[in-house]
């Protein structure tokens, strides 16, 4: 069964969404991230996905108060967090805030030894974020695109003990045109690590297609929830085969 993860992206302490990772194309959806997390939990979410966009861009964590509020509001529902964690201290600070799983993106490309050490120290609590443009990995809050293929990064961590891969096709993120299920499924088929799809969900049909795609372990939904084109309770029901 595919896991549905509602997303909270943080910029200046507010809940926002970017279009295609562009910091100049910001839609603001609320000033109370804790309340948003509580609404997701009330609808039945089993995990909440959170991104510190300020941290991703700056290379160090921001939005600590907002993350703490989200974790508190989520109660027993685990929260996974990405954005700006590029040292063991930053990772351990996030886990110390109550975050269940830390997602490492830029570090996965620039410092794979850090990912391996973090996974060794915190079994089951480290994930790798692979954000790509046309199959090539972007880093530094999606501001830079490398020449490295997403598949090569994924294979690098096959034996590292990471809990999951979060794969985002940046061109689709925030656009509502559907996630890149072909690329996500290909990634899932190439590695034994669970792969979570992200970017582009805009309808219930997109959820159905993701749920029916072999190998995909989870689906992150953001803008569609805030704008009402997908209801979280319906997405959860679809994921269960309803």
C-alpha cells in the first residue's frame, strides 16, 4: 500500500509552495504550520513531510520554531524534514526537535560519507532526497543543477542503510500536471530502497496512478491539498484501494 505524505514547506515561518522550485514564485497558504499539521493528522495522515526552504537555500537549518510546532501538533504521527542539513550537528539538532526522519539532499551529492555516517548513527531515521531536472540532480535548494544522474546517486546509497529515497522532478513540482511516475518507478526498480514520489500531484487521478505504479512506496502531496483539488481523506482512501 502506498503511503500518502501531506507536505508543509516553510519559508520565513509560513506555509508556502514554490512553483518548479523557484523562490520568486511563492504562494503563501498560512502563518500557522502547527495548525496545518494538526489538520493533516485529523484527516488521517500517517506521516507528515516538511521542507525548510530557507535552510535548503542557506545551507543551514532555519524555521526551528515552526518545525517544533509541527512536531508538537503531529503528536504521535512521525514528521520527516529536509532542507539545510549538511552536518551531523544539524541532523542531530533536527532529530532532537522530535523529527522522526531527516532527509539529506545536497549532502547526498556533495558529502556521501556524511549520509553514511548519519545512517549508521541513526538507523531508520535518515532518508536521501533526490531532486532532478531531466534526470540530473539539483542541489543548494534546487538553485544548482549538477551533471550527476539521479540513478547514480540512488545506487551510491544502496548499502548505506538509508530508510527511503524521496524523488522529485523539479519541472513538475507545484504545477499540478502529475508526478513523473515513469522515472520514479525506474528508480524504484533499480534499487532496494523504498522510493517516495514527489512533485506535480494535482488530482485524485494522479493519486490513483501513483498507487497503481509498481515499486512506489509513497507519494508526497502539497499544493493540491492547499488549493483543494485533492482532499487528504480521499487521497488516503485511494491509497488503501477505496
